[in-house]
C-alpha cells in the first residue's frame, strides 16, 4: 500500500469536493494498477503537492529511474502531457508514458532534493527561470489546447460582480487590471505557456542543470507567464520588481503587452481570491500591479 499524505487529502477535499475525495480513495488502487502496467517498483517515500501524488520508481526491466505522477484529471492537468510532449525535454521534464483516461504520467526522474529554491542568490535563480521561460514560450501551442482568449473573456465578464465584493481600493485595482486586459484581449497569443513557472517548479536534472516541472499549459501571450517569478521571494523595493520585470519581459519583446498580460494575471488571481471568500486582494500582487501600472501609464 502506498502512503497518501493527509495534506493531499485535505487539499483535494477543499478544492475539488466529492471528486477530490473520490480521487484520494482510489489512489492506492490506481497506483498499484500503473506500477504493474508499466513494470515499476517504488524506491522511496511518497511526494506530493496540492494536487498530485508522486512516487519515485524504477523500471524493473532495466532499472531506469523515473517518477510516477498521479493526479485528478481536470482542465488544468489534462494539458500537462500535451505540453510535455511538445517540449520533448527541451527545458522541461521529459514525459515517458501517459494514460489519458486517468491523467497518470510516468516522468523522467529529477532531483527532488535540489529545487531551484535551494539557490540562495535570488538573481541567479531568476536568471535560470528566465532562461527556461525563453525556451518554453518559443514553441507554438498545439491545436486544441485551452486558450488565453477564452480565459480573458471569462475574467472580464466576472469583474463587475467581483469588484462589488471588494473595498474601493482593491476594486479599483481589479478594474484597472481589467482595462489593461481589454486592450490586448483581441490578440491573446499562440505560444505554449507553462503558466506556473516559479522557483519551486524547477528541479535539478542530469541531462540538463535545471528543468521545469508541473506545467499547466495553455496557448497564449508569454506575458501571462511572468507573474510567478515576479512575486517569488518577493521584495517590495520597486527597483527589484522592475529589474525582475525587465529580465523576464525581454523574452517577450513587447514590454507594453507584457505589462498588460501581467496585470491580467493579477486579475485572474484576484478573481480567484474573491471567489474563495478572501477579504481583499493579495498585497504583494497589488504592489506589482501598482508599479507596472505606473510604467504602463
């Protein structure tokens, strides 16, 4: 029997309700199924995040080290194998096998003990993220992937109701971010985005020094991918925020669009905060929005 961490069970129940509880209940059986199907044996303790369980494994036939990832299949996770196949190991973990029915994946084994968070020099670490981001967004998104255009339209439709549930200052931030998105919504972009590229989602590898993991791919403008690295190890100094933005937006080319889509990401997170019943917007993201809005103006 595999160990299912209580924290994973709690997060699945919180965010996915009955579907999350069913996923947790089925995990031991699902794991045994794929360990047998793909000829794997477990070599260490279970690892987990908010949405997935990862088992360190090796192939019984040849000893190849790998990671078995089990996750609840939804609109975010269903795109992960699609993106990984397109990147084919160029800047991202390599997909070795996949089951479309459950979303279960067999992945290249990276060094989970050496995330990019272990690099203490923040500028060095962000330089690694920028290099990976440049490689990942250079690739066109494959047909059929969820798109930023639809996401933007949905966000803009939700703004009036969400703003009514916020105080005047946060409501103004939300509306300003929405105004920026309206200016670029007609050209949502066609690049393959990771959507969650931050220091914790980069691990050391053997064939490359660092590789991105856990993408939630979508088709869109690369500017929508910048915010996680802007707020990682957040420093409220405007000079630091602008240094980070300049480093990352150089990849995009059009800094004005990068500002607009970064504000779009603040908008997305803000709408989720309102939906979750938070009393206000995230202060760090509000500060990023304030500084970028000033540059945009």
